[in-house]
C-alpha cells in the first residue's frame, strides 16, 4: 500500500491585521496616497512604506 501524503499547514492570511474593530466601527490602516484605497502602508518604527509603488513617509 502507498503511504499517505503528509499535508503542510498553510499560513493564515495577514490582510486582516490591517483592520480593527473599535466601538462597533471598523478602522483601517493608512492607505497609500498614490495607489489609492486597498493598498496599505507597511508600518515600521520610523517610517511608512508602500511596497507597490515604493512611496515613503517618514514618521
């Protein structure tokens, strides 16, 4: 008999970390002003960065 193939666990999606529910209202992370809504900034300790168009804002 053939051995069963081992299944690898998939990493859950991280896009839901950009949304927060506060007092029944949804707040989203900052969007890129060049790319528009739907493209979020990556938040570093000293800057905000858009990986799509490489736009940078210093905090």
